[in-house]
């Protein structure tokens, strides 16, 4: 799409439509798109909205990001390991993925004020109310 259709106004409208959290915002952005580029609008309407519109994405997704940050991080790790033999390459990838999982798990366990859920439970006083 980038090769066929370009321009700052078109880019803003496309991202506005793609990142809309509800149908109203999506339709508002799409309504402005034919004025900017009828050909881009026609091309976009050929694609199923489920593939590019946030409000139709699967709600069970674990991430609110609509970007390729994971891929960029992964490529950065791979670039440092590319010259290594295949077993060392795979071991390096395994270690990095385990580190990412452990970091995310640790962040997920942190409750309010940086305490883990078990620390928050331990902060209850003898009457059973939380020490806030």
C-alpha cells in the first residue's frame, strides 16, 4: 500500500481508521478517506476489516499494541547471534525468550504500589482489612 498510496494526510487517516476502538470512530475516518484518495479507499475496502481494524480484532488478545515491537526486539537479539553455530544460536534465543517471559511474569505479579499480590495479602491487619 505504501508504494501505491502515500502522503501525510492519507497516512493519518489510514492510521486513524485502523486504530479506532469503535465503529463510529472507524467510520468517521473512513468517511474522510475518499476525499483524500479514492483509489486508496477502494483498495482498502477490498480487504476484510477484521484484518486491519482494531475494533474488530479478537478481544482476547493479550496486547493492546498494534505494532511490531516484539519482532524488532527479536531481530535485535538474532543479529547478535547470527554468526554463531546453529546450536548456540538456538540456545541464545531460548535464553532470551525465557528472560522475557520471566520479566513479564514478574511485572504481572506486581500489584498496587509495586507489591506482589502475596505481599499485599500479607499486609492485611488482624481484623482482615487491608492496610491502605
